[in-house]
């Protein structure tokens, strides 16, 4: 798919937005995980899919670097904890903020299942369809 600015979209999975979801991240590594100052919290999740996520952040993250990522989603009791590799990072025009795209590279089985479930649920909501085959959608009165 060609994007509006003539870049090619190489994503393998569909992306979706989740209202009020936030991202916290910190560099992967023993020393960085022990230092709370390395964690950056309260970043806005722009979108995500099974393969990765895009979020805003206050500093440039370098492609290839790995981060422990915590995605807080209001509908979930616990956060999604994954390891992500930075694929790209771009500065917003006229601000000090950046957008970063990460690929998910590691998570436990429960987290992968939660991500898959979230992807399926968002798909059905966006299509306005019921999960039950053959069920008709009720009209609001």
C-alpha cells in the first residue's frame, strides 16, 4: 500500500486505535530495568496491531534499539508487557515530540493471546458486526 506521503506501508498486520491507551517504555537491560528514572510514562498510543505499535514520546529513539513496553488499555485489568524493537522515529513538526514505530519481538503467551483477542475485538467493532455468525445487528432507536 502507498501512503499519502509516497512511502510504502510494509506492515504485515492491520492497525487500530484505542482511546485513552497509554505507553510506558524503558530500555532493555539489567541496569536500565533497575533504574526507575529510565522509564518514560504517559505516552499516547497512536495505533497498534499484532505486529507492533506506534506511540508518541518526548525523545528520539534510535532504530534497532529494544525497549520494554507497557501498554495500558482501559478495558484490560492488566497492561500488555512486551519487548519492542524501534523500526522508525520521526519528529513532529514545530514540537519537541516524536512518533515512534516499534515491532513486537517478545512477550509471554498470555500477552500474545491478549493482543490477538484485542485485534479480533477491534475488528468486529470497526465492522459493526456481531461475533455470532448470522446474528443481525440491532438498530438504535
